[in-house]
C-alpha cells in the first residue's frame, strides 16, 4: 500500500474519532448542566475536542457566536472526512488499487 493512501487513511481515522467525540459531547450536553458539571466522560470529550473547536474559532468570523462553534466544528469535521474519503478513492483509482 502506498504511503499517501496510508496517510490519508490515518488522517481520516483521526477525523472520525474527533467526529465521534463531538457527537458524544453533544449527547451529554442534552442531559443539561447538572449532568455535565463534574462528569469525567464529558471532561475527557471536552479535552479531546478542544483543539478542533479552537481551530474552528480561529477560522470562523467573529459574527459566529461561541455557542455555535461546536456545531460548526462538527460540520467542518464532517466535510473534512468526506473530502478525505474522496481523496482516498481518487488515489486508489489512479493507482489501480481496490481500497476499502
């Protein structure tokens, strides 16, 4: 397997983990502030998603409220995941490989 395809697969896996952590954080957020306050799992998910949320805050305009940044982060991560899937499929097709 060529290095480029492996690198894209690893990046796509990391983006999948970030997306799942954002989904888990959103699920715990639905339970309300009492469930989030002092919750070990919510704290771990917050720490894991903090770099992605901070990066989204940097690239979005100030017009976007801070409360909407986690949702914007999820959509950004989702589109990055889609883009990496398309890139992997294109690389596999150009090299005549059958990648799953």
